[in-house]
C-alpha cells in the first residue's frame, strides 16, 4: 500500500525546628535550673565513633539496658568536671593523663543486630544519615513491606547519639504509646523504685511527663516504629518531646506522616530493578544453597518488577525457591496472596504473609477510604484527579480529600507529571500542558483492592461504567486535537491513558456490551492507532466491535454509517501488517465493492475519518485502474464536505500514488503546492512530515538529490517530534536512498544502519525493513559483494511477505535478482528474469524511473549476451522514459561505456537507427521484446 497515509524529588523539607540540637552534639548535656551538674557515663562522640560503637562496646540488650542515671551530690564520688579535694591544680602533672588511645564509648541503646544482610538501600541510607545530622523529626513513609523499619534501624545504629527503638505495632490502644516508650528506654522498673521513695501524698507523674523529665537533658535518637495505627498519639508524644527536650531527635516509620510542625517526610520508594534483584539473589541463596539469578535472569527480573520492588514481597518470593524455580514463581504471581506465605516465624503475624501486610493497612481505613480504594482498582496504569473524581465520586465524601488520605497512608502513589488539561477548561494551543499529579497503586495493592471490589459485583459494574464513560469522553475530546498543531501534549495524554482506554474498550465490548460506546471509542482511537503504530492492536479491537454490530444494517438506519466506517477502518489498519494475498480473495473483493458503493456518493458522512480513505480498498484488492479514478472522486467529495485535515490526507494519498505510477510525476506539482498550504494551516506534524516526504520523492525522481535529502530530513524531524514510529525509520531509509543516488555509499550505509536500529526498536515495521534491505542489496552490488547482495535480497523478500507489497519494491527486488543471476550463471539467465519482471512492473503501472532502471539493467545484459542492437534500443527507451531527468550516480556507472561499446560493434549509422527505434518504444513494447511475446 502506498506510504501515505499507510507507509506508522525528594520532597522539599519544611523549615527545620529552630530548637534542634546543634550538630555535632555539645560537649556536655544542657543543664536546667536546680538540676545536677552532669550525667554519669555521658561522653561526647569523637569523629571516629560517629558511625559505629567502639569494638569493646557491649552488645546492646533490650532487657535491662544500662540507663544513664543522674548524679547525686555526696561525698562518695564527684561528677566529672566538678571540683574535688583530690583534683590536682591546673598544670600539676597527673599519673593517668588521657591519651589519644583512650576509647570514648557511645551510651548503649536497645538497637538489636539483624540476622540478615541489608541490601539495596545504600543511597537512602546515606541520605538519611545526612538528614539525621541536621533535622530533629524525620518520618519514613511507605506501603507495608517497603523496608521502612530496616532502613530506620540501620540509620539509627550508625548515628552517634544513643538509639532507642520503640515498637508500636503490638499496641492495641493509642493511650499505651507513652508507656511503650518508657518500656523501651528501660524506665518502667526504675520508675517503680522511684515511686517507692515518693512521699505518701505525692501524685505519680503520668508517663509522658516522666519521659519529658528523663529526656529533657539528654541527647538521644528515638525510633518510633509503625506509628500508623496510633498515629494521633504518636504525633502528640513526638511534638511534646521535641518541644521540651532539645537533645532528642525522632525517626518515625509510618504508612502516613505524623503531621506535626517541623516534620520532614521521606518516602521509602520500592527498590529499583538492580537492588531488587540483588535482594532476591541474597535471600534466594539463603533459601536454596547455590542459587544465583543467572539460573533464569528474565524470571528474576519479572518477579521483582511484578512485586513492585517491595523488599518484604521479594523476600517472601525468594523463600519459595525451596520449592519452586524462578519461572514457576513468576508464573504464579497472578495469585500472589496465596503464593507468598512463607515469612519468618519470629516476626509479627502481619509480616509473615503478603496478604497480612495489606490486611493491616486495609483494617486501618474508614469506609470512604475503602470505597475509594475499591473504585480506584478499575484504573489500569493510574489516573489523574479529574478521572478519580469522575469515577470514584460519592455524595458521602469529597473524593479529593479521601484520595489525599490514601496517598498519606501510602496506599496510593502521587507522582507529578506534565499533561494536558482535560474538561471544559482545556486549552488547545501549544501551551496546553500543565503540571498535574498522577495517582496509581502498586500492583500488589491494586490486586488486593480489585479482590475487595469483586466482593461487591453490582458496585464494581457501576464503577466500570463510569470509568468507560469518562475515557470515552476523553478520547473524543483528544481525537481532533491529535490532528492539530496542539497535538503533542494530547498524544502524550492518550499514550499515558492507553491502558485505561483498553480497559474501557473491554468494558464496552465484553462486560457491558455497549455497542454504541464501543464504536465511538474505536473511531476516536483509530487515527492514534495508525499514527503511533498500534495498528495490529487497533485492528483487533475493530474486529471485536464489528462482531457486536449487526451485519449489513439497512441504509438510513442509525447503525448504517457506523458499520460502513468500521469496515473501512478494519481494512485500513490491516493493510500494513498483512500480505497482499489476504485482500485478493472473493470475500474482500465483494467487501471493497460494497464499500465503494456506499462511499462513492458524496456526503459529509463519507468524508469523516476513516471513511474518506475508501478508495484504498480498491488498491488492496488489486483494482488499480479503479483506484486512481476513485481517488479523484474522493478528493472532489472532500473539497465539498470535509475539513482541511481530511482533504489533506486524501490529497496526500493521491500525490504519493502519482509519484509511484506511470505518467503520474507531471501531475503532482499542483497537489503538492496545495498540500504545503494545508499543512501550514492545519499544523499537524504528521501531515507536514508527509508533505516533506512527498516533496523528497519528487526531488529524487527528478535527480535533485541534495534537495531530496533536505526534505527527508525535515520529514524525519517532524516524525520524531510527533512520535510516528513508522515514519521515522522510513525517513532515515529515504535519506540513505538520497545519499546512494548521489554516490555517497559510505553515508548511505551508515544511514541504513540507523534506520535498521530505529525500526528494530519499535518492531513490526516490515515495509521499512524490506525497503532498507533492498537498498542494502543495491549497496552490496555496487561494492561487488554478490553474496551479501543475495542475502539482503532474500531478507527483503521475507519481510515483504508480511505486508501489502508496493509494486516498485517488487520491481527493485526482481532487478537485483536478475543482475545477481547474470553474475552467477551468465547474461542469458539474467535476461530470462528481467523480461518478465519488466512486464509485471508495466502491468502494475510502476513509475517511469523504476521502469527505466529495469530497462537499463536489461541493456547491459543484452550487450553482455552479444546482442548490441537490442541493447541500444533498451537503453534509448530508458532514456526516453526518464523525460530529461538525470540518472543517479550508480545508474550512470552501470551504463557507462555502453554506448561506445555498442556503437563500435554496430557502426554509427546502425547505432543511430537502433537508438531512434528504441526511443519510440513504450514500456509494454520493450517488455514484449524481452520476453519474446
């Protein structure tokens, strides 16, 4: 088919509390009025002790830690730094002067050593160490299983101040939070002793007051772990401690922020692919001796990706290696909640299975939050705020507020992006982009929410209908804009929402069977599918919608025009990815006849996309003569009823066809001039790229190769800008053709390699690949490499079997085949191929420059076969068909010396007679001479 239209932070920190302790810590604790002058066992960390305790520091124990106790005045012992009768005067030598080798110990806390390695969080750990040096309250947030606790423990263990971890997960009441901190600090027993010494009428201090009294003059790091279910109590305690205890720093872990002044929130993101795979390898080797990811790297990568990089989920999956291979684990992740159930027996029950981890978060939600989370599961690939509000709305709550709460609780991720504004306030100019937030769930959370939604089938169906209606409206809003100067942000939007649009199609086709909505969605997406090379997928959706539509609805009925347009769209999307034989069947010929009968009569309906492309159906079925006449009728119809973009598309199709057919080149100039004007007014980059490509083809046909290269380079720029994944590699191949024709074989080879690379990146562009292989074969012939030329020619034919092959491509491959055969088996063998090939090209109405190239190849073979008179006639015919346009550099080289050689054999007089006779030959007549018919 012709090439036109067929060729396709970190989160900013809030102001730090100005009462934060200085860093490094001061040389001694601050003193309050009436307080003892110092604290026993207090030592200031030296630079060498900032990251780890000295080797002889006792291992911290969680039961009975060595708690620093206030000094009490008395004759038994003086506090360090307090004058003593035995203290020498300044300058007096002492027997035990401190030396640089005297160890200075950090006070012990209750941080426990872990039994497994810490893998994959090195950048976060380094950043957190820096945060702890300057900030007093940091909250690590993230979904369950993201590794918040491990990260906090490792950061605290490397911190120079004493670290105390308070595990809040076991608490069942918020009022127990201060007591849990007291217990972690080892103050429960000490406080009992203190109460025994209180006077009978004195009231005991509440736990929070005792904590403040204890911490007021100490420097320590408090790790509040798993705050989410007691979030208010944890926040209240943290604010009280930070306000009254300037030496205290708090590192909290929670699925949502504490929400108090001075808090710095640090989200703990899923592990990137490489660290995630390292973690799987480490835990996998523990589960099964000798395991390495090299056993099945693809399966390991899939496991880590589908588990969202969540460390707990990855560890649970790795534990399954005792029973399953990586591929078996990956194949079972659709039922991940049943699969991942082998957690450690020593951890909390909610961390032993993946389902328990998510159940913990679900149980903390109120009903509006659960409703919105269930409804969000209908989205595929996330959504923007407008979509969430349209699909999740309910009179009982404000959707945006509930969504924000789910983001705070780490069940929904909010990510900034640039996207077009949607809705009634949408802009259509080049500045239509704006900063927006996109909301999505990790796959594990999404699957869990979908399970919860499935338990309410009626509500789930209603949500799916709202989802489909929203994305139908979005697709119809975007459809005209992706064909305009404002197209780039709208193309990005449709690309971003493609999974949601697929879900909407599935809803309207398979679940709710809303034929009208399905048809509208297909029509709204048809051009996008073509432009962005989703043609095979688009054809599949179109076929499914056609199956829903009543066959052959009567003319005048509401279903009549949608059915006809669907038939055209189906053939249009199938054309590039199917061989010619698919459309040369009686069924497709009958279909083409019905389409032609429907659309040939002018009306506005016949000019709407894709209806205005109806002439192409005749081309597909092989009715070339009718094709050209139908194009003229379609252009006239679009002038009467269509917009400029539709007129431009059908004019473009006519121009490309004219360039490639016999007698067409002289007719293209007027259409090309009009296309330049339309492209400028419409602004669509695809239209502008196609106009540049057509201008380049005209320049090549007329031997203006520098001009052709300029046009093709403009086509390439625009194709890349608009994301036309088929046009970009094709433009590169066309630039290579211009370089080849100009004689720059090295540059042509470089450009072909670039075209191959770009085509390979997108896949399925068989027309580009076959054309590039033809050029590569021609290059190999020029370099005298017949073996490579043969291989390239065979590859080109293999690629061409998958597409509707343009006649000029077949002609080029046949010519190379004839030349190669002549080199291998002699000129007569080559002539036996070139004659029929020329006859086929004549029948297909190939352009004169292609026919001339074939005639010149025949002339060389005739001369080599000892038939100089016929060689002269063939060369003269080719020259006449070129109508004054020059041969390319390789073509000149091929026939160089042929006139002199044949003139010497025939003599000047006979040479002149044969030349005159040849110049009068038509392509059909020369083909008949060569074939002997």
